[in-house]
C-alpha cells in the first residue's frame, strides 16, 4: 500500500520557482538574466536515501494540496520508509482536530471502525475533502500501530478568531488557544495575503479582515506545532512525520514553531507545483500527477432526518428523478447499507463509480401513509461546471 519502492522519486534541492510560463513576457533585449534559481542535476537523490539520514527528534514535513492524490501517495511513501527502516514514527495530521484525539486513538487501536472514526471526529463537517485521499494513510497507520496526532485547532476556535480577532474571543475560546504565538512572519505574510486575495471573504471590506485571516493561519500553525511539540516531549526517541497543507509546512509555518518550542531540526518535502504560492522546501519531488478515479454521486441534496436522510433537492444532471425519487423522500437503505444519517450515505458510496446502479430504498408519504419504495438509481459524475 503506497510503498513505491521502485518509483524513481527524483529530489531537487532548494526551491524551483518561476520556470514556467515566463519567457513570453520577457524581452530578448533585457540586459541581465532574470533571478531564476538553478540546480545541478547531478545532485539528484533518492527519497529513501534522504530519509535514512533522519534522526530521532527530527520532524519531517510533507506538504499537500488537499485534493491532489499524488501528494498523498508521496506522504504514504515517506511514512512507509520509516516503517521499513524499523524506526519508531508518529504521524501528525491536519485533517483531524485536537478535541477528537481520543477517537483517533481508538481507531488506531482497532477498537472502532472507519465509519465510527469519521462519525466521531465529525470529519465530513469539519474537513470534508474526499476521504479517499486519506483512507490508505489511516489504514496503514492502524495496521502498523503508528500513533496519529490530531494536530489541528477546533473549527469553533478558528471561526471565532476570524469573526472577532484574537483579543476579543470568549474565555472559553481563549482556553483552547495555543499558549504562545510568534507574529514575526516576514515573507510568509506575502504568500498568505495572496491566498487571502483568492478567496471570497465576507471580511474583505473590513480593514481588519486580512489581519484576522493572518491570526487564523497562525492559530492553525501554532496549534499544530504545539500538538507536535507535546508529542515529541513525551516521546523523544520517536520520529514524527507531519502531513499538512503546503502553506502550513512553509518554514515560517509549523516548522519554525515546533523548533521554537522543543528545538531540533526539520526537513520539508514537497511535490513541485509551479503555480503554488508556497514553493519552498528542503527537497522537491518531481512526480506524475496521479488522480483518484471519479466518484459516482446521487447528485441530490440531503439532510439528516429522524430515520434516514431526507431528499431536499435534485440536481438537473442527476438521474435520481429518472429513477422515481422525489423531494421529501427519506432514503433508508443504499445497497446493503442501512442509512441512519449522512455519514452512512458517504460510506455506502465511498467507492462507487459514475454509472453504477445502486439499489435504493426510500420512504414516502402517500395518502396520509408512509410507504416503502425500492428504486434503482444510476450514479453520475457531475459536469465540471454544474451551473
């Protein structure tokens, strides 16, 4: 699972930036060359060689674009390398939040199922990215009893900081904040401002909006760093692999904040992505952009009901209407899965493909009575622009 021992991961030392799409905008008559970084191809190394040099107390950061499957394959390869070397290792992950550490522990210990893990951590409400990106990593950690650190700040905390600012949050929120912050972020701020400008923030008209966005980013960074540092203090002989967004593994993000707390060295590994504002790492990996297969969807809006999930909308491109589904229907079974809530739907369709036929059982009120209706629903792959 994810080992890729024979994959020639070529590692490039130092950042490569601005090498694509710039030539057309340059004048041949320029008197000097642009300040492009240059690397020597002779310095290419294998991923396994680099990781063999890792020592206890060193944190290895592997960045990700959350919906880029190739990044998660790289993360899995790094984690598997430590296991293959017989080195004790823990895994710090962004996609689970700190209040749910006990749920993650129970999953790793084999005490609860995958569905119970996702329900107990409120994964689909708090993170929401296609769990197939992370499933193999979590199953691998469970199989090898690798401790998983739920690093991230609770959504309630970061939402409060974004709306009110660090100085104005309630006492209950303040109690959940990291014990210390470092606001001296230098060039990191420029990259974050670029990200802020790409999003439709309601606070853009507020002069404090950008500053609060920075406070949220630092709350994420400091919380995740604090989570890692605590584990390292309790397990000084362990290696730690941190998996988080590319922005968070910027040297001024989580890495410098872990170092501030417990010292030690960091190693940052990223896939090379020319369009990323966070093109900074100790090593770049050139890899094929492997994608997950498309997921088959019902393309209907759902809300949890007392028993099952209620259909609240049907997309124009959905096949649900063709199958006889109507607004107000309650879905109580998909295939062999009994549906009690929205998470059951997610789990039942996790590996479904477009075009798959799914036996669907709905309850519908007709003539003052509730009747049970079996439907045969064809799943779809939504168009790129469903609007």
